[in-house]
């Protein structure tokens, strides 16, 4: 390594700089200083051109997609299918069926249901028949039976709007409020 350093030192001492060499070195350095901003501008402009070309390519793809969409809307079959899907239109004579809150059922499970959950705590058939029988054997008068007038007045002279009716009775008139 020491020999190499000695060789470089002897080479540097053997160099002779003339005025012409100094002028050439100064001109080369001046050229580099003058050209470097232009070169950096050139590189920056090339980068911007590449970005703009990419932007143009993306815009052209968007235009092509819009043209394809417009071509679809010129097809009457596509327009009819979109009206069915988006606006729920149907052709005359067809019936529309809408599924609300469609739940996707999981694949059959291997788990057995809990017997406590599947057990019915009461007999619904017995409850239904008991309700039916008790409704048919009540003492209430039928709804279409005439209401008897109090003794001493005749039904022709009675004004139904002035009759006093107990508000707790099931046959109390219902007042309707205007909405």
C-alpha cells in the first residue's frame, strides 16, 4: 500500500499545468455549471410528460368504459332489465315478488338442538279449543241485537245522540277525531 501512495505522489508531482490546461478546465467546469440546470429541467419535464401520458391513458380508459356503458343503455333488453332491478317495474301480467331481509342459512350443522329449546311449554291446541268454547258460551248479547229502551219511553221518540252511555261499557260509542 505504501508503494502505491508513493506512485501517486510521483505522478502528481510530474504534472505540469499550463495556462491552456487551466483555461480548458475552467471552461469544462463552467459548461457543467451552465448545463446542469437545463439538464435537471429536462429530467423534470420528462418525468412530467410520463405522468401526463399516464393520466391521458387513465382518462382514455374511463372514456372507453363510459362509451361501453352508453352502448349498453342503447340496448332495450338491458334497459328493461335495469328497470326491473332498480325500479321494480314488471311487464303487464307479471307478478313481482320482493324478498325482504333475505337471510342466508348456514350449511347444515352437526350440532343437535337443545331439547329445552325445542320443548313447547303449553298445549296450543287445548288453549285454542278452550278459547273457542269460552267465546261461544258468554252471556253478552250479540252485536246485532237491538238495544232495549228504558221503560217509559218509546223507541220512536228516543234520540240516539242524546242517550247517556257508560264509557266503560263495551258498547260505548267511539269518538273519531279528525286528522
